C-alpha cells in the first residue's frame, strides 16, 4: 500500500502494478484547480499548467476573495445564510498513469463529498453527475482508462445560486479514493454486518456480502470471513463457497456466534474487525477489512432508549458540517477533534443536521463512543431556497438514501436514520405519502435501526406524519416556563405509543428541555441547536430573526455551545451543571450589551444565550453593581470578592442550577465556591487582568504524522504579568513557520471578524486565537513562531514523523 501512496505524490506518476489483493489508495494529492468557468477543461490535452496546484480536501469558499484579505463579501449571493461567502463554478484536474500490468482490473473512483452538482470526466468522457453535495458516490472508470498512458480525470463543481440555509463550502471538500480490484470483487459498500443478539455472554454476528463477477466466465468463489478482536486475535472464522455466473452477482449470508464479547458503548467503544478474503478459483483476489461494533439498541415508550439493555438518555447536539477556520474541509484530525471536544463537554449523541457527515466523522464517533443520528435531507419536493435539493429530489432521493445507508450501515455509533428536517410538506397528505416512501426504502436497506425525522410546526396536524416514523423528532416544542413537559405530556396522552425526543431545542430553554427528558421515559433525549458554532445563518444567536443583509459583518451563527475554534461558551458551562455533578462556573453580565440589539427581534427567535462573559475587568464601573451568575450543580455556592464572602445561596433544580448576585465592582479576584453537605467540592475564579505582556502557545498535539493531512491545533493566549488571560485583549498577532508544515487555518471566534482564515496573522478575540498547523509529507520539526508588538513571543515545536 505504501508504494501506491508514494506513486500518487508524483505528478503524472504510475499507479504501479501490484499483487496485493486489496488496492485502495488515497487520491487526494496533486490536483490542479481553477476557479471559474473554463471551456474544454474536460479534454485530456487541455493545458492546465497555469492552474493552481492543490491537495484535497479543498474548499474555495473559505479562501480569500481575489484582491482582498477576506472570504467575506456583503454582496455575496449566499447572504446571511452562507455567512456572506462566495460559491461559483470551479474545475479540478488530475493526471495519473495506470500500469499496463493492471489491465483487466476494475478501477473505481470514490468521492466522499463534493459540494455540489459535480460532473466527472475521465479522458474526456463523461462518467457521471452527482448533484447532492453531502452524499458519497463512486464510479467504475475502467472502460475509460488507458493502461500505460496518461489519464486525466476532470471534475466540474457548480455551487451556484441560493442553495443552502447555512455555510456549505465549495469544492471537493472530502477525501477521494481510487480502488483497483479484480473482476471478481466485493461490491463497494456491499458488506453489511449486524449483531441481532448481543449481550455480555454471547453475540450473534450476521454478515451479508455482495460479490460481483464482472468477467466473461463463471467463477467458483470461496469467501473466508475472520472476526478479529481489538487485540488482534481471531475470535471466529466462517467460510462460504459458491459458483457465480458470468456478469452475475451473489450475496453471501454468514452467521457466527461470539462468546463473551466486548460490547461497544459510549464508555467502552471497542471495535471488532471483519477481515474478508475472497478467492476466485482458489486464487486470492481481494482482502477487505471492515470494523464493526457488537452492541444492542432498543426503543420503547416504557424504557426509552436502551444501549446494551441499559437505559441511556441522549445528551445531544446538532451541528452543520464545517470545521471552523478550515471551512468545510474534512481532514480526519479535524473530525476527530470535533468529537473529542463534544465528548469532553458532556455530549453522548450528535444529530448530523441536515445531511450525512463525512466517513471520517463517523469513524471518530465509533472510536470515541459518540452516538449518531444520520440525517438525509433538509427538504424534499418543496424547497427552502430557489436552487436547493428540491430540484433533484424526484430523480435522486433513492440513490442518495442508498448512498447514506449502505455507506454508513456498519457504524455502531449510528442509532437512528433521519429522513429529513422540517420538511415543508410534512403537514399534508402528500408529505405523509413521501415519508412512507422514504421510510419504506430505508427499512428495505436496514431494518435494524429506527427511522425518525425532525418536525416543526408541532401539533395534532402532524400526527399522520409522525405515524410514519418509529421515533418522533420535535423541533422546538413549546410549554410553560418550567420547560416543554406540557407538550410532551399532552401528546403522550393523545398518542400513548409515541416515542419522542427533542431534535432541536433553544439554548435559552436548556433547563426545561433537559428536565422533560429526565422526567419522562418516553422522551429519550434533547439535541440543542447547536453543539458547535458554525459559519452561516449569521447572528441567529444574537440578532436572530428576521434576518437581513444589514447583518454584515456578522458571519458566524453565534449560537453554539462550543465556538468555532473549539472553546466552550457560557451556555456550555451551564449544560455542565445540568449534566454533571459538582460543576461550578462564574459569569458577569456586561454593564453595556456586548453587541447592539435587533429592534425587530421576533419573540420566538431564541437561539441566543444570556449576555454574560467570563470577565472581571470593568475599569470605570468601580462600586457600580454588576450581575454575577453562578452555574452550579453543587448543593450550595458562596461568592467571594477579594477574599470577602458575599453570601451563600442554594443551587439545584429549584433554582434551575443557577445563582445570581449583585456585586459592586472592585478590581481583584471574584471566586465562587461550591459545597455539598457542607464540604467544598469545587471552585471557580475570575481575575482582573493587567495589560498583556506575554504570549503563550499550546498545541493539542506535539507529535503528528508526516502524511500531508495531519493537524495540530495551537491555542494562543495573551496574558498579563501574573499569568492571567486578558479577556479584552485584541492585539494583532503574526505567525511564521519553520520546518515541514504549513498554516492550514487561523481563527479567533469573533462572530463579526472578516479577517482572513489563511493569512499568517490574526487579531486576538477575548485574549485568544487559534492556529492550525498541517504537516506535509516530510518528517521533521515544525516550529510555529507567534509574535505581537510589545509582547514576549512564543514558539511551539511539533514533531512530524
């Protein structure tokens, strides 16, 4: 495999012949890119020598607009929805060679994701079109290739017009793979593994494998399936023999019992590996590895959601697909970090809204123990934008659903399929018929998981639509001040067999939403909008609705528990108090609002959180009262200012896990202490910081792979002489790199900043900023130098190997 990867690094290199029975290579390196229309760019002899050289994943919408140092433009067609970023049309080309010795093999190219409306040519011949920007697709390009000669693949990508309600990114933003197989081979995404029985004593593993014979004669095949434990030991072996007719197929069904299995769970996400060996006429023609988890899931009104026969409430969050300063580029490390941060913040479940995620993201969820709702669409026949998926639904829905389910089937993290979000026709008979159609097709592909959908405009009129689903997803259920239990309770009385959960909830209703989950077994979880902040739907978390082009320069949604750099926002600390014991945090309401308000803000637009900051720097407000909020799951909190007690208050469900104090401002230290049964269990402080004098830089990984893909996230902080971050510091910082690495992105989570995400400089925001370092393909020491006027600089060393 390594020599195949090496060959792809060299422009127009051979893909060398190999006797290896499994030959799948990453096809990301050495593409040429051109932004704009370009006639005849699909023709092999087209001169692309002046096009830009790039590696994938790639997103041109996150790049600076020509002649500027910013990706943002107030006149952008995307407007508020896309965060004022620009789409358009672009071309990608790659030249490669196939060894003559590989003649006779089937060669398949797979795109994990292209946004959007991609047309693919090989050697000037059109091999496929794929409109949807979020589903993966593959093409058998064998008949279009010339062995021993140059081959050119060209991809035209068209992200034109208003087609999304959020930032989508533009381009080939996920991995591309090339696979070379014999005429007898396992169909791509053709292997499905289930565990119809799974407990601590034994598990039944069922394997379904679709084998293709694309040769001109019948073939006698032998399929050997080995189940390997995570320690590498073989735990089971199954063998099947069959004769497959010429140009025919065969689906093998294999079943095996495993004794004392290790069950996959959120806390113990142990994976097994199925190693499949395919023989044709006793010759090994393919080896295929597929990871899977042994786990059992169930849903009921009485017990809610159960994982391995244990009840589990879903502590959930929604998010869109972008990766902050990287745009939509789906580097593996970016996807893993996202899941790591959400796990650390207390989440155990993610709703992929409103589209299938990258394979790398699902791999991360499997390995880290994050449950997933895999969602197909944001609309069906009736659109929400003039050029969105409704234009393609009739012709493509079945192929896109099949792509989602067959690609993602074997991920144990996935516990539900969602057929759509806030579908406009869900209240009509037409919408009910469409839902039945989609649910039926999903179940024909996978009957082991329930099907859900996120529904808005809740009420009895949606009962027929809900009746088509296994689990009912509620977007923004309404109720009394105590939460949403009124709607859930009334719906339970009316439809007692309905299993419910909140597919989207407002941050401001976090308390009531979670209490409803805790109080009702038939309400299985709550998914906040959103877990992670994102580009687009600009200022939904502050200016809200109705939205306007006047919102510029706002470009971030500003509604996430975690900001776009990966740092927790105040509402995330409040969620800590709801979800975890002995939590404590302190925030202050600014004496002047952080941003101007929207005078036309609608009463139902509640994606914001309270205007609070972790800041005790209020020069000019001495002795004036400030409101201090303490979020606490401790039984009692005590607040201190410069060592003097300001009193104790009870915290718990009766106080919504919050205590407030009026504190006359004095510079110094503000400290909250949390107690349970009279014993201190936690402490949290805010400090008055001086002028920043030094920079600190901390890498989340100081060792990364030298594979041209791996990332290290470096957090930059501006600190005073006492080592305290100054939350009002917005110094300009400059970054330089030595060694085999590049700056892949910079950011500061300022929702109004229009600075470049790619230039080697950035202003701090609240005393912090982020630099993302990417390795290249050479080992060595990467050094990031951070400097700022009047500040002691910082260096970070990262080893790439």
